[in-house]
C-alpha cells in the first residue's frame, strides 16, 4: 500500500510529471530543472524529494551540484509500470513537446550561468 500511495503522490503534480518526461533523455542538474519549470529552487528540490521517495529518480552530488536521473527500476515493478504508463500516455502531449524543445535551449546554456541567473 505504501508504494502505491507514494507513487500516486509523485504522479499527482504536473511539474513532477514534466520532470520525469525530460529525465528520459538525460541526467539534469537542479538549475536545469528549475529553468524548465520556472519555479523557485526550494520548490523544485521538494518536488525532486517526492520523486526520489517514490523510487522514480535518483540523485548524485558533484561538488555543489545535484544531478537527477530516472531510477533504474525493473519494468514489472510498480515503479516501472508507473513510469511506462506516464511515458506512453504523455508522449504526444503538447506540454511534453514544448518541454522537449525548451530543453534544447536550456541544455545549450552553461549550468553555472543558469545558477547565477536564478540566484539574482
């Protein structure tokens, strides 16, 4: 029951769903996710904590940077089935397509510069 509740909470927010969809492509740092969602860094960090608690993403720290990627989950696990469902249902969604285009611009920016802009 706990797993299902945790997954339901993680998938019940548009921003968290958007993050999952862009993490399909590559690992991202918090500043890149913040730039995509246009939210405050502490808000993004809370969203990422919910996704991590649900077992959908993992993080690694490199100096002062925190990077997130999709968790490696078994396809038949609850987490694997949840991710598969989200990716299938939202693959052609207009927001997903916009986010994919926006990520091209975000990835072209230096992450240090993104962080500097977000602090100001």
